[in-house]
């Protein structure tokens, strides 16, 4: 049950990631306001765009995965979807907590065109579209997004949060690629 072990490792890693973000928040808020750098109270436009894009990505994956729990005919797809809901909810909450301390809020909204398309599909047709578009393609875009932020973001805490989330998102991509391969092999 390699897949099951991977999910347990992922859940553990997310717990550490969320805890680490909380520690970063605590350290940042312990400093007196007079010592806080002026740039620490606002996010750059590029960092704000990252937060918006990451929030949309999380919201889309959560919404699509909730549909997967209803429309999928494959227990492996449903298990993957449940893990995506759990993990992306934690990632989303961690990001929201971090950026709210910096005076930035976002209202995550899912990609309604993609989610709407998935709502119309059922069974194997749904499974293939969900695994390919949400599992593989969306996670490839998310890996690119989080890599860029972790390397070139201007806010050190946001860069660190992106770097901590990156292994989780890469693992999701690997799980989705394996699931897609397994589905093609059984067709």
C-alpha cells in the first residue's frame, strides 16, 4: 500500500508545514512595531499576485475534489480527491493566516469554467478529466507557481511558506501522475 503510506507521510508533512508557518507568525508578531520593517506590513504586487493565484488554485482543487467524491466511479480517484480536500484546505488556511498578518486578504474563488465542466461528467469520463486536469495539469501549474515564489518572492515569510508547501504539491503531482498511469494501464 505505497499510496496509503504516501498519504500518511503527506498528512504528517502538512502538519509540520502548518506548524512551521505558525512559528513564523509568532516570531514576526513578537517584535515591537517600531522594529518591524516598513516593507513587512505590505506585500509587493508580485507577492500579492502569487497569493491570488495560489488561492485560486487551492479553491479550484478543493471544489473539483468535492465533485470527485460524488461523480467518480473509481475508489482510488475518490481517495485522492479526499486527500486533496484535506491538504489544500490546510495549505489555504495557512496562507490566509500568513498574509492576513501582512494586511492582505483574498477571497479565494475556484476556476468556475473548469469546475463547471467537471460537474457535467460522471464515471470514467469524469475520472479521466479530473485526474488529468486537476491532478496532473493543475498541480504542474501549482509547482511552477510555488517554485517561482520560493525563489524570487520579495517577502521572506511568504517565500519560506511557498518553499515548505512545494514538496507537498510536488507529491500531489507525483500521486496524480501515478493515478493517471494506472488508469491508462487499466483501460
